[in-house]
């Protein structure tokens, strides 16, 4: 599993958080996604999903990813 933190711009409320929580759930390789205003910590199977797929899902939900970093568990 890979653990990545996405920094997300354009979020300001719980409604935004809900929108982001639904976006990565469309990707079956996601193990977990902890979303707060401004960021998402996502654990996913990197053999089935790439960070670029997560970024695309966030952008499709109407937000932008300002950056990301890989975290250790």
C-alpha cells in the first residue's frame, strides 16, 4: 500500500469534504481516504492506481491539487 497526502485547494466546508470523499471512492484500489478541509490522506494499492489517478478524481470533483507527498506508515 502507498500512503499519500494530497493538498487540495478550493475547499471551505464539510460539503467540500463530502465531495472529495466521494471522488476517490470511485477508484477500487483505494483502501482508505481521510479527508479534511484542505487535504486528503489516501492509502491505495499502487499496483492498481497511481497518484495521478487520485489527482484526476479530485479535479473531476471540482477542486485542485496544489501538491502531494508520500507518507510513511
